[in-house]
């Protein structure tokens, strides 16, 4: 089972009484998109939308500054990043 499948199941089971207005993806850096050739967060959001019926809205959030990768950062460093 993929992470997106687990998340969709959890949304449907634990939050079934909540009506969500939309699903939106947190933007990735353009460097990451070019390296991978796709936006994995957007793909996961598309899957969640298709499984839950919650509409996916693109371009709701905008990345306004470059940040370093979160991998290897502690809690405080992540908060500051």
C-alpha cells in the first residue's frame, strides 16, 4: 500500500464527519521538479482527490523563498527553515 493510499484511507475513516473544502499541494522547488521530472506532492494530492471526492485546487499556495532540504534538520532547524 502506498503512502497516498494509506492517507486516503485514514481521511475516509477518521475524518469522515468533516467536510473539507479542498486539497492543495504545498509547492516544491522548481529544481526538484526538474530533477525528478514530476511533482510527487501534486501527484499524491491528485490521488487523494480522486479517492475522497475532495476537489483539488492548484496554485492556491505560492513558494516565495528558497529553503534548504528538511532532511537531516532537527526540530528547531526545520521551524526556522
